[in-house]
């Protein structure tokens, strides 16, 4: 009997839903999770569920399929599965070695010692088949194409690129006639149905060369890969981001992309700087309206250089003798995130 059940995977207060059944595999699930949460890698994921107050690990395809059968038999609507991160220090060295023997994404240090595969090790298989769906629309598909190019070393270029359709071909098509091509599209106003319609996954132009010093890159991709890092550490420096890309993805990130990606991440988390400064007037009015008797002064120095000029925000209150008491003042200059 063929059936599927809805599994809700939760990681760091976010979730993604995946249908699992008797033919589902952990590798397929891990691929979806790594696309959703870019800080994860297939070898770092630990899946578990709680039954009768006990934590149960899902360590094989058979265990995943058995869980699906149990949920189906019990006629439950969904099953909650927790996504954890395995401590890299307890990884089995033999397993890592076997993976490295079949992957070009492993890193060797100066002594030739093999280390754990990079977080980008699965990027080469992101474009897998016709009808593969990208729920994040054209933006997620473009990111997948870029990741594929970074990992495999094959140059790609977009021949069609808009909100409802994207076509990518081999970057050496004109010189070599390479037939590699992928086309994806979606119905208007339905970006969640963005899917691959045509795919020729074979390159006839020769072997790809993974450019670790000058990889193809975009600030949007950098933002998506460091978003959680910036959320945890808003004052992270661009140099630290460069170091993260070197250790996690094995590439040298240009300082411009590190800084631009961080700015996009901060904007995603905290909103737009311009709007924040514009809201100062609203904030002053709100304080006066909700705290009668308070004295709030907002001054702007037109002589201050920079995009946002200079802002002085001060607040006062009353003490026990009905006297004025200065509470705080803030001088705002041009915001610097790096």
C-alpha cells in the first residue's frame, strides 16, 4: 500500500513540512532540510521524535519509514520531528573518509590530513530532475544554480531571468557547444510552484574547475548563508565572514561580498536604516502622546556629513519633587555595520 504522511521538521523555532512514506530516505529529507537551513550539512543533521516522553533517534531509512507507517496506522494528522546538530567531534572518522573518497568537497590541511566535508558538499546535486520544485520561487532557484556552479566549477549564464521563468546554460556554450541547460518556470502569481521543466545535466565541455580563490558569488547568496550568524552576532566583522566561507565552504570570499551580504542580512533582520531614521519623528510623537508631561526633543544637525546627517534624541522625566530629570540622550551618526 502506497501512502505518505505529513512530517513537520523543526529547527531553531522554524519549521518545514515534508511528506514521507514507505519509499522515503534520510538522504532525501536531509537535502530538503539543507536547502531550508543553509547552516546545516547532511553529515551534521540529527533527526529525532518524542514518543511516550522518550527521545527516539531516526538513524536509518527503515526507521524513518517505520515512523511513517506508525503515524498512518494511528490516523494522526502530522508527526513532529526535531532537527538537531551532531557534535563534529564525535563523527566517525571512517565514515568521513569514505565520503571524502567520493567527493571533491573535502578539505585537506597542510599536512594532508582529511577533514570533515564542507557544508557545500551537496550543492553539486541541487539540480536533480525535471519537476523538482522550489517553494522559494525564482530567487531560490537562482541560488541553487549559483551554488551548483560554485561547487562543480562549471560556469553558467542566465539567458532568461525574471520572476516567472529562468533559463541557465553552460558558460562555455558558445565556445564548445556544450548542451548543459536547465529551464524552470511557474504560473503567474504562484511562485511556490516554481519547478524545473527541462534539464540536460551533462556537460560536454570537459571537467569543471572549482575556483576557490575567485568563485562566482552574489551578495544575496552570502546573505542567505550567514543570516543565522548575523542574527546571533550582529556586530560580526566582514573579515570573520570571509573566514567562515573559507572554513565552511572552502572558498575565498571577496571583502565586498562579505560586507554587502552582511548589510542585506541586517536589513532582513532589523529593517531598513532609512525607514528607521524616518520613524524617529513617529517615536517622538508617540512618547508625547502616551506619556503626558514628558519632554522629548529631536534635533538634526544639517552640518553633519553623511547619508543620515546627525540626530540628537533626548528624554526627560519628573522626579519626586516635580522637578525635571534628564533620563538619556542619544546622538545618532551614519550607521556603520562593519
